[in-house]
């Protein structure tokens, strides 16, 4: 694996990064976001499963 070179960001411009995630991780993140957004009583958008609390 290549080591990342980190340094200070010279200004406050927004950065755009892209990562690839397995579908299962994406679904889990969507479920987590649904629950954190207070949608505990709603059905998750990821797989029609109720949020687990």
C-alpha cells in the first residue's frame, strides 16, 4: 500500500475526495444515517428494514 503524504492545507478551499465502498458498507451507512436523523419509527431507505435502536 502506498503511504500517504500529509501536509498542511494552505487555504480553506473545500476538497473533494472519492472513495469506493462495498455495497454492504454503503447500506449500513445509510441505515446509520437514517437512525441518527431521528427516523427511528420510519423504515430505512436501505432494504426496507426498520432501524435498530
